C-alpha cells in the first residue's frame, strides 16, 4: 500500500488508556480517550498542562519510555493496529509516514551539523535518495517554508538562525518525506506572536499543499480556532468534549470547556466591569483523581450523590454523534444563561508620576569576534531614546517582539545595568547611573520584579516561608523574627495561598502557586513599582486568570505602579491603562489602551494586532503577516527601524523611510506615534479587529 492509498481515517484512537508505572503504584495518565483524524483534516487537542495531551502524541509515536505503557484501547494508523506492528515497521512509519514537531526546535536539531546535511538525511534514510536529489528536495522545502536565501540557510548551523527560523527548519524536516500525519506539540509557544502568525499560516498552507492530516496540540484556543477543523478538549487524562470548531466554540456543552473560555481575555473583556473568572481549586494529581466526574470538585454544576458516584462516559449532544460531551447534566444545564459577572470594581484613578524616563539610551559594546575577542568593536543599540512616565496605581504595558529592548530597559530600571545616556527619575531621585549594589535599601525595595518563569526564581532548597522572610530581612522590615514571620503569613494571605504553604518546598507547588510566591516576595517591601516580565506566559490559561486577577487586586490595595512586559496583546488589552509599543530599541507608539487598539496605529502595532490569535468566532481580523525577523540591534537599518518590514512604506514620498528616523508625533489625546505617514494616510487606516454584530 502506498502512502496515499488508504481512504479511511488516517489516525483512529479508540478508548486509549496509558499508564506510567513507578515502584509505588500505577499512575493512569490517559483514560478512555478516543479521537479520529480524517485525511487532510486538522484536529486540535486542547487542555491544561498535565492533562495528557503530549502523552497521547507519544503513545501514537510509541515513545513512552521504559515505565510507560498502553494498558487499554487501540491506536490505528491507516486502518492498521500499531500494537501489532514490529519494531522495523514502526521505525519505517516514524518520520516517514508520521512526523512530529516539538515545542523546542533545538530538541530536533543537531548543533554540530549544517542545516542542509540534517535535512538531506531524511530522504536519504527513508527513501534511499541520492545526495543530489536529497539536496534538491532540501532546497525545495526550505523555499516552501519561506526562509530567505535558502542556499545560505542550508549552509548554516542551527545557532546561526533565530528561533522562528529554527522552527521553520524543523517543519521543513518533518515535511521532507511528505508524511500522512503531522503531530504538532505546542510548536509556537516559545515564539513571538508575529513569528507565530507566520508559522501558523505556513502550517495551514503546507497542510493543503501536501494533503497532510494534522493533530495540533496546544493550550491556546485562539490558535486552534485559526488552524483546525475539529477540536478535542482534555481534562485530567480524559477527553471531555469533542466536535467541530463551530460547535465547541459557539455551543460548548461541557462545564470545563465553558470555564476555560471564561478565563481567557476576549475582546470586550474589561478588568473592572467584566473580570476574568478563574477556575476554582486545583488540577487533580493523577493518583488523587476524585470519584465519578474528574472535573466535579471544580464544577459550578456539581451535584452531590450523582456526579461523584460512577464513571462518566462520552455521550452525543442532542443526538448529534459528531458533538460529544462527558457530562451527566449536559441536557439539564441552561448553557445560554448569562455569565455571572464577578465583583465589579471601580477603575483606579492614576495618581502622581512615580517613574519618569527621559531620552534613555542603553548601548552595549561587543567585539566583532565575540568568541575569541579582537577585531573592531561594534555597538548594540538596545534602547534608543526612551521617554515616558508612569503614575501611581497605573498599569503601563510594554509590548514588542524578542530583541526589541523590553528586558534591557527593565534591567536598567532595576539597576542590573546602568544607562548609556538619558535620565530615570524614581520620584525625585535620579537612578540611571546607580548600579543595584550601590542603591539604598529603600530604592531596591520600592522597585521589584516578577519574572517570567516561576520555576527559576525560587531557591529549591529553601521553604516558601523562608524565601519570603529572607526578602523581609534584606529590606530591613520587622524588628524581630516573630514580626517578620507574621508579615510573611500576611503576604501569603495577600496572594491567596494557604498559610500551611510556608513550610512547603518549591517542588511541592504547581507553576501558578510558585508564581504567587514570586509575587508575594516582590511585594514584601511595599514596592511602589513592580516590573512584571511576561509573568503569566509560562502558566495555563485558567491559572493566568487567577494570577492576573491577583496582580490587579494587590495593585488596587497598594496603589502600585505595574509595568507589564508582554507580547500577548489579549492580556495587555484586558489589564493595561496605557500601552507602549517598542521595536528595535525605539518607542514607536504610546497611548491609552483604547488609542493603541483602535486606528490610527503605527504600522508595526497594526501588524502585531493582526497576529494575535483570538478564541472568538464572531471576531473578524485583518490579515497581515510580517515578512522577515526583527533586524539585529548591532546592525539596524538606516532611517525608520521598521522600514524593512513595513507595508505602508510606499505611501511615504521621497524615500524618507530609508534615510531618516521619524520624529515622534503627537496625535489627538496625547497619543504618540513615531512614523513618517501623513495625517491623511493615517486617517485611511481600518480597524484590524472587528467584532461581528450579533
């Protein structure tokens, strides 16, 4: 049978159960899981971390390690039960008929081999292709995945490519043998939204071109809406709802699916009048699952004596076999009832200016040959004349792609670096030239940071309580150990963690709980300014809602100024008062959230908005995909920093964009834009995101 002869489902998983075996017990990771993928179809697999999505993918690839095993059900590929295949047959299918793309591209690339040789291996191994044919095919797929100068790329090593380019190479490698099934496991999580938009566009195009079926694993519902035909929602090892994208998004029929959608910021959500609703409780550990319905303890519709009695099975919704749900009460719940709005709060009034940056510059000098030194010295212009101010009780979001200078500016503010030029005023104090070791304790405690990855910020050998007390000792808060302990317990209350957590080690906490400890530590010294650097991007959507809500609540109580660094414009729109858009070290747009999210935009902001995946079928988006990557800060383009990727450049006469850095213009309402476009051209801009009328 050739690759394209079979006309039934390419992948058919039926009542699959997978367990991992430890010395103590059997841990069921996936139970009673069924899904089918038709030829040319893309199916999305959605759920929180630990729900079993990747375990299903590894089960299909037969890559469960020594302690993992399929303990029930079947996986059929093109009608054949994979359990009956021998090792030779499985090896023949892997990489040839079924290919997998992982979250981290460098996990699939050999750092010591040129890209061309890595790509050529695939047809040479699987199809006995000659070296010449393999090279021609490698050149073709690198062109297909829209990489610039394919011959140079084939001659490069992985470290010479950006993250987005590496991921495109991994996709090219997966497509080399024209597989019947492509499994994508969170392939864009580590990428910028603009790069993500390009990768998603590419995957859709290539799926059509090669007729490849796809199993797309993600926790991003907007991404699934953009890429898939059908969706399967997982919770705690089980599929809880399955159906077409339209059915599940518009007529969801499982409480968990509904709870997921309530915890993500959709257009129109507002932190004061329509706060996000976090899912109560915690995800159950595999060996501590409740009796009956797994979601029962966290469900709004839970009925004691019924939902906690026996195992719950998938059943058709309203007689529609294509839409199924694992809920006993699916026909009794009023799914159209309006969402109960959480407690509404008044918008905090921004107070006095607590932070002011005036023409801040940060340059780094690096040797042209950074590895061995020597050669001419080059200058990296990480921040270029940043000017803005932030007020008490205000949330200022700083957005932009990797390499735009967001984190560099945060380092200068924190005192981890000193400024090259310009001023930073913290209240009346100038701090741009004072490194952190020379700053006064009061200055350090008043500017604190919440980091992106909660796993890296806690000392694994210290209890939670000790880590918070240590911060209090450094800040000189509390005269005695008893006072500091009382303050530590109050801080745990503040971030809504049980006081018993003071004696726990970080390894005993989930990602969301660790991030709460990080927040408690940041607020230990009554910080006036908190720099939150992507504080929720490493967390599940349901946990994101709780952590975001927590930050807002603490901000209201403490009148803190929050500088929220992010590339997720959905969360930015939801919680920020003002937005600053950065590109290649420059502030290209600065205004209130309403100003920045409505035309006229800076052309870069327009492209950023278009790239954001939105989990709402009623939203229409203008389609703009940015070509190329952010240029190097060591070798920025002349003139406007954005001119190499701008779709509006032709509207500016006289080649001005190529030669002159645009001045900062002030539009109506103190809305600042750094662009050469005329007022007439800006007036023709249309909204990128439109919500369709009901």
